[in-house]
């Protein structure tokens, strides 16, 4: 590479850094609901990695999503949940030993859809229907589908229950469920996550565990769950699993145009 090309690349990179649009070498992470980024949630829910069939729909309000993701659009590429340590009822983690599960869990179907909320849910600042489809916006993206294997020991039971919820510390987030198709979240929109899985066959010797969750708060988080099959259309209200999302910021088109124009000027001057 010529000295001129190296200089041009260095100048463009400096422009990216100054404008805050440097392309990250790895995905960033954000936790929703944000009050539980480093604090134990005040509820618990078994649904997202239950060995029996389940449907889970989680609603995260646009204001909290903006705190987590920032002021620009992002590409959401996966999510994680963590084992429960304790909730507001004093329930302690029920995962025996330092890790879970003791053997790999094989799901024939683990489908995840992300979307905005429906007009009714947006206006109500919460889920307004017990029918899953009625809460979903028109921009539904199936981010992954089909088989999923959750490896053995992929969740650490390393939190501390403390003497009460205020003194508890959460466990680390567990196995990353990656998306084949990313979802673009844009500021001013709610984030809806709908999970449908057929269970892992309820193998013998796998204890049922709870995952950290947040109790319903109007204008922050809400959730529905169904417990019969992965095709259930109606659910009941539950707490929302504390969820860590992986994401990559998306540069605004105007910024990209400015950078491209600047690069052209640099090239011409040289």
C-alpha cells in the first residue's frame, strides 16, 4: 500500500472517531430493563430456556431502549438471559452446583421474532392484549428459527443471594442465542421479542431453573407467556426476563455521506 493511501486511510479513521461513528471490532451489549444492568431483578421466570414447550413475548419501552442502545439506530444480533439468584419473595436460585444445564439441551424449534409494538401497545405503554399477534408491529423480523443446542454448563450460577434483594448480586449472563438475521431498532420505537420453542424433550436429570426477571412496570417492561405448545396464540401476563442484547451501532446516512465527501477531498488534495 502506498504512503498516500495509508495517509488517506488514517485521516478517514480519525474523522470516524471524531464523529463517534467508528465501526466497532466487536458487538456492544445492553441490558433491558436498564435498572437491572448490574442489579438482581425482582422477579423470576423459567420460560426462555425451559425444557418444556413455551411461548414468551417481552415488551421493552422505547424510553428504556434508548437508554440502553443510545440515540441512534442499532443492529440487534442476539440475546442472553441469566440464572435467577433471588427475587422480591426471597426465592433463591434453584440451579444446583456452579453451572447449568448438566447436559446439552437440544431444541428442534427455537424461533425468535423481533418487532416494534402495535399501535395499541405503543399508545398504552404496555402490552394491551393477551393475544401475541395483537401486540406486534408491522415490521416483524424472524431473527432465527429452527434447531438450537444449548451447551452443557453454559449458564454460571455465580451470583450471590445476599441477605435480601438489595444486597444480592446477579449471575453472569449465559449462553448467547445469536441471530441469523439482525433486527434494526430505531429510536422512538418499542422493542418486542417473541420466542417460540418446542422444549428440549424434558430429559431426565435436568432440573427446572428460573431465570432473572423484572416485575411489570408501566412504561418500562411487560411480558406474556404460554405453557402448552410453541404454537399457542394466547398467553398470560408474567414478569419480563432481564435480557442482555448484543448490538452494533448503525451510522446515520448523513454521516456516511459527509465522510465519503471528506475522503474525496483528501484524495483530490493529495
